[in-house]
C-alpha cells in the first residue's frame, strides 16, 4: 500500500531550488537543509545542521545503543542547475507527475533516493518504536560541486561518525525492476600536457622542415599511449591491475545488458577496445588512457601557414584496483618524455585524482545488501561495478574505515543533470522498502 504522505513529502522536498553551484540560491539551499532537519525530527530522529565554509550538512541519528551495528546512510540535498530551462516540459522546481514518474530537478539525483531512506527509517520507528541498529543519516549540500567540505567534516567528527558500514543510493540500476548492487568503481587521475617548441609562432614556409612542429609532436606522443588495438603502451601501466575474477566474468555475461545497447546509447558504429575483454569488462574493470581535449595552432577559418609555438593535451586515466594514481601519472610522464621530438619541451601538470574502490559483495554487509535487494525487487540482484568514479566512497574508506554499499535506484532514462529529470514513483516506494529491509538484514 502506498502512503500518500510520502509522496507529498517528496514533492515539498523537490520544490526547493537547492542549487549548490550558484550563490544566488544560497538561501534556498539553507531553507532546504532546514526542511530536511525538521523532517528527520518529525520522523523520530534527532537531527542537527552543521555549518561548513560552504553549504550546511544535515545529520540525523537515533539514540545509539551499545552493541548494535552502526549504519551511516549518505546522500545529498543539493542539485544541479536546471539549465537549459527551455528544454523542460514543466518547470524544474514544480514537480509534475505523469505516467508513474515524478519530473523535477533532483528527483533521482538525489532527493528521491535519500528521502526514501529517511522515510523507511521513519516507518520502522513508527511501527516498532525504535530502530534495530544505530543509524547516522548524513545528507550534504555540496555533492554536485565535488563535496569540498565533506572530507574535513568527516575528519573533524571522525568519532561521532564512526560506523560499521555505509549505504548510499546514488548509483544506477541496470534496468527497471532489477535491484543492482554496485560493488566497485573506477578511480581517476588527470593530467594536462603542454608541449613547447619555438619561442614564437613561425612562418611554416620560411622555417618548415627544419624546426619541430609542437602540434605534430604532441600528436606523436599522444598516439604512443596506445597500440592499434587500444592497449595502453606505457611501461608498468598494467603492473598493479587486479585481474577480473572468474565469477565476475560469469555474472556480467549473464546480465541483460548487451553490446548492441551500448552502440545504440553512444551512436557508435562499432565497439573498439582492448582485445580479450567484453564491453562490460572494459568499462568496469579495465583501466583507460583518454585524450579529453587537444589543441594548438590556428583554429580559425581558412588556412594559415604557421608552426605554433606550443600545443596542449588534456588527459585522464580511469584506474582500477590496485593502481595508484600518483604512480600512474609519473609513469605516464616518463613515457611521454621518452617520446619527445627534438626541439620540443614538455610540461606536465597533474590534476585531481582518486583511487578505485572495490568491496567484497560476499562479505556479511554485502550479503545483507543482496538479501535486501532480492526481497525488494523479487529477483536475483545484479552485481556490477561502475566505470565512473565517486571519490567520496574512497574518502569514507580512508577516514572512517568502512565499506560503502552502493544501492542506487537511478534508471538509464532518468535524465540526471539533464532537462526533464525524473524518478519512477515505484522506485521511490521500492527505495523505502529497500531501506527497511536493509536495516533489518544488517541487524541480523
Ligand atoms: Zn549529480
């Protein structure tokens, strides 16, 4: 039976334009945090707002009892900007319900999902008087801008936030009705390369043929990163890569995701990548070297016969366990330096990075998550890794020493960060049930 009050709460929550990146919405962010803390109290938790140098963090707790496991549930109440507004079929902060979906900015990412957790806790407290576990519900307001104040907050309140396991619903499901447990994420390392040549742009007629062209030279070093099959050629790059387990290969091969779907989603004519691996294996468990941008020389209309004085490339590397981002960036730098054309000089600037994350889905908490998903959705949960990175998950591991159960409810067509973001109302109610079952499983 669906509780109408829950849907009303969701609609109210979605009306706050809590856009974290735009300071003109700071008061809306604040109002949203206040609504949330009151809702936590209303549902039977103790709650407090913690100010940060940026947007506040809202924390809810039940009365903790000795001897019970402590579960942290993490989410975020901030949202992405709604632009471009003219592509929305209804205003982004006036929730609209149509054919079983609720349309609003933040509906899937992440208000619908974190509210489902809170309401699940509220139902248990309402029926049983208290929760069978210790809970810390942490909902921040800066996820969409990279959580700049969450790490310091975790460090500062390390003791108060100490927990045995963390649950996060901010990832995807592989399809409607298929409970999905994401037990691994790729890491990332970024680098910007500038290749310097002559001290000024040169006439390619006067000097061409006798002076190295930095654009040609950068194309050369970038192409040295892969062989013609897409395998990375940087010495030592694969040394620490953990092999894909046999059970993972089997599990992924049996998922209802296929290569035709990838082609359709991407509009590509065929797949390309490292030999000996499937599409899912390449995206979830193999590292990459990606050229995200390249430039230099004349970009305007017509031709201009110039040898540019410099060129640049922006690179990023998706990493897998047990690769170390710093080590990888150094190996890449050495490799690039060894492929320089005479007369050019390279400058490498390291950008942000984060390690890959992997937990054992057959651990006790992993099994609890699987049981909760199985019971919620009535089928065997899909066990997957994701190709993207959620750096905060590794921060949780580093600061609090706890694994994170990623139990997302986003569907491939929910349009997060895009116009007409939507959340299946069934998933909202399933999320409430999932929370209840997870809490029960963890208490066992
Ligand atoms: Zn987001």
